[in-house]
């Protein structure tokens, strides 16, 4: 009985934490793409964000199935923009990749 209550409480706490995952994945030897997940939880208009990133970072990208993809390694720029402009706490942003 105690374990069930603990699991339910843990699940409730995990739902309250909104994490943004920024990852980098190599496509071939030199080229790669940056993928960002979890922006929907913050109510960010992703199409406007994508347009701004494409213009600011001089790259191409797309938004599909809840994942924002930008070509190139732009993890630091995306993290900085989310912290400064959208006021997302840095502890809620997780960076992955090589």
C-alpha cells in the first residue's frame, strides 16, 4: 500500500516539472542537427520561435511531432534564448549529445 501511494506522489511531482530537452545528433561525418523537445509545456508559439531561430542562427529547420529541429550545433544558443527571452529556469533545461 505504501509503495502505491509513493509511486502516485512521485508521478504527480514529475508531471509538475516541465523539462526541455536539447540534444545534438550527428547525421554523417561533419553535419548534424539540434533537436529540442518539451516546449509545448511552456505555451511557447513554436512556429514563431522557429522563424526567429532560423533568421538569427542562419540555418534551416522544421517543427514536427513536438520536436523542433535545426541543422547545425546550436545547443548553447537555444538554451540562452530560452533562459533570457522566455524566462525558463536553467535547471529545467537538459542538454544531451556529443
